[in-house]
C-alpha cells in the first residue's frame, strides 16, 4: 500500500524583482508491499501478510529561488529503501508475530538495504521546447551525513520440530554492509569506527506542459547516475553456518574493517502524471471533463 504522507509547496514573489520567485517544497511518501504502512512502522504487527518485495520511505525539503530560467535551491533529503525476497518477509513476519515458522520448508533469504541522509545545493535550468512544454535539468551537489548500504543473503531448511533452533535443520548466510556508524551493535565488540562526511552529486530531469493541446503531463526522474563518495567508510562482513548434525552447530566468521573510499549509488526515483482534457457536448452547452492518470 502506498501513502503520500505529505506534499506541500509554497511560492512567493520576491521583493528583488518580478522575475524572481521564492519556492518552498516539502514532499514525503511511504510505500510497503507486504503489509500496511502502519504495520510496517509497528514491528510488522499485521493480521495478514501479502506478496511483495519492496518497501521505502522518501523525504525531501527544498527552499529555492527561481530567477528567469534558473533555479537555485537548498535541499535536504532522506531515503530508506528495502528490497527483499518473499521468504525473508514471511520469516520476519512469522517471528515478529510469534508464529511458528513453516515446517519442512526451504527458505531463500535476500535483503538489499540502502539509507542516506544528505543536504546540498541544487542548480537547475528550464529549457523551452515548445510554447507549452518545458524540460528541466538539475544538478545537486550533496553532502552526506548518514548512510547504510549493504546486503544479506542466505538459504536454509526447516524440520517439524517445535523449538525454533531445533526446527532449523541448516542455515548458510552472509552479511556485507557499509555505514557511517555501526548499526548492528558492533560497538559491543569494541568497534566504533565512523566514516567521514560523504560528498557527491545527484542528477534530475523533468518534463512539464501540454501535448497536442489536450494532454497535460508532468514527469520527473531523480537520482539518475547519482552517487555519494564516503572516505574511511567502516564495513562489517559475516559468514554464518548452522547445522544440527555438526558440533559445534554454529560457525560464525567475519571481519570489521574500513574502506578507503566507498561509492554509494543513490536509489533512482520517478514520478509521472497526465491529465487528458476532453470536451463533451450536450445540446448547446459545453462540458469539460478531466481524466487523471498517475
């Protein structure tokens, strides 16, 4: 289920010149396929698990100045993106809701996670393609404040035993992620490495206007080939093996280290909207109908 949590824009004429405008925009949206948004934020407490492999939260605040064809803006942005296998969503849902995990089941577990909190300055230019059609290209210079970027994958087999550890027959899994500060209690092992601030860029393209005198369109693509580069970036890598028939049952190996530089690709986003204007005639009176497709 997708919820547009907040969308607000304020435009004011500047005191400096008629051609200048001050713009303030706030946008945020949440999306979760397997469960409702409220349940996703409440430890997955939901009466029903649905199919789906994605969940995300995006937030953006922008204060800008429109001066002719140019736009200059200060930007704050927040992104949290999860992509996971259905088996991982089902396993996590069962554990969080105190349900027994499926017996005699082969699980394929996969999770890709990306998070970024950044501020920056955006420069954009409006290109007039036709009288009613404008192409906007933007470049944002970013300073990264916080990030997490990595993946978890594994496979396992369950039995018909009742106890959780007894029900797991075997499990092989690996974890590999980088961060600006530890996110999985690594400080309990004496590891408290911190990354320097990240620096990077984000590209965006927009198209707005009217086509064929009857279709209003608004397209916007963000984070096209966009990156943050983090210096002295900590990372955690683990390999986990569990087998009921082995002694000891657990074999955990891993390492903690620091990347000299870590390249984080920012999650791509796109928005589109079209409105078809179609006049309908009833006798001598005209009637205008609007149809919106998003």
